[in-house]
């Protein structure tokens, strides 16, 4: 049985150059890559090229829990697409499209079979919403 990808999206009020840079550069990722203010992303390592490794440390601000999100970049098309394979083999595709002076970001990813689909969609959407807020206010 084929598992359907989860899709999320956001329309960001910023030019694609800025959105691309803020989404993919470690010095920006640490400022938005969490779903709520009770979490943080204190460290990101990114060898941003096809075949390069990505690592983001995700932690609760109170230190009670944390995990490493790891992936390998499969395809990078400047200002268009980033595709990667997560450490557990699941895949994600992020598309960037300039639209009326802003940028649409669409993300499609394989669900984790151990968590409810709705919870995953909400969590990834919350991170994307945090990204939107970061881009539009910086």
C-alpha cells in the first residue's frame, strides 16, 4: 500500500531571494526551526549541496527532551526546490515559487508511521508558520 505524502504550504510576504536564503542558511534556521516557543533549535549543520548532510538539533527550552533531525540532500535547484531523505528513509520535497512579489512555499513529506498524520501535519505547519513570521519580521 502506497502511503500518501502530507502537504503543507505558506504564502510569505517576501521576495524569493530572501525566502531561499532564510530557509536554507544555518544562521537563520536556528531562529525559526521549531513548532512552539517552548522549543528551540540551538544548532544546525548544513553541507548545502546534492549529497550533503543536514543536521538540526531540536530541544525543549527547559532541557527536558531533544532530538537530532538528520537528512541527506537529494536535489537542490536554486530558488526552486530542495529535496532530502531523512535518517529513517522518509523523503521531503520543498518547492519555492515567486508569486506577486511574495513567495509560496509548498512542502510534501512522507509521514512517520508511528505518529498520527494530523499531528505531523500540524507540527510541520507550525514550523513553517514560524518560518513565515521570522522572514516577514526580519
